[in-house]
C-alpha cells in the first residue's frame, strides 16, 4: 500500500501552486497589476512606480491566490 505515501502530498501542493500561478496571471492581466502606469496625451505620472513595487505587488497577489486555492482565507 505504498501508493498513498507522503510522496503524493507534494503533487497536491505543486498542483495548487500551478493553479495559483494561473490565477495570478489572470488577475494581474485583468487588473493590470504590475504594469507601469502610462500617461495619456498631455499627462504624465508624477512619479513612476519602482520595479521593486511591481514585484512586491505581484508577490503579494500570488500569496493571496495561493491561499485562495488552498482554501485558507
């Protein structure tokens, strides 16, 4: 009965990570999270967000997606 050993647990965790990544991609694309703000004609952003800010937004969003997929609200 080795088919239900601890090795199968990592498959579920990996699957949740993949699902969370797909969810992150969807939400980020829909909400345009992590993309630099673009100014319209005649208007420019006062300060452009730093790349680190974009990375932090995406990492925070990924953590929230992983919690949502894992059912840990």
